[in-house]
């Protein structure tokens, strides 16, 4: 019974070895000569002039959400288009409704000014 799980165990061990092996080799064989410049935070070649805890404008997140929204639209659209002949008329109209909802959301964001960047 346990013979069936041997390939899975080998696969897990090889995966761990491939993931951890290069990290361990780099740690063991890599040079350790830190100096002040290597330990300093790097930001475009000059010292940081503000804190890293700045608040982002909410429009940044709206643009990101719009990107995810339209990325998902394409992810649903390609497989649907490939098998459209097999799915029939109901699937066509279901996708039309889906795309219509996305278009309404797009126009709403457009009218609210979420696509405007200052």
C-alpha cells in the first residue's frame, strides 16, 4: 500500500532540494564582506528623503482594480470564444450580459474620474 506513495515522496524531496539547495549553496559558498555601502538602503542612487510609510492616492487602487477586472474579462473571454460553437446560443447571451455589466462598470468609473491622473 505504501509503495504507491513512493513517487510522491520522491517528487516532494526533489522539489525541496531544488528550492532550498541553491539558497543553501549561496549561503555556504557566497562571500561575506559587508561594508557600509552594501548595508545602506538604496533608493535611486541617493539618500531617501521621505519615509516609506506614505499613503497612496485611492485612484492608484482604482486603476489596479480596473486592470484586474479587465484582465479577468479576457481570461473568461478566450476560452469562451474557443468553444462557442459547442456552447450554443445561451452561452452567447450569457457572455453578452457579462460584457455588458463590465462595460457599465467601466463607464461608471470613467464618469467618476477614476481614469484621470493628475
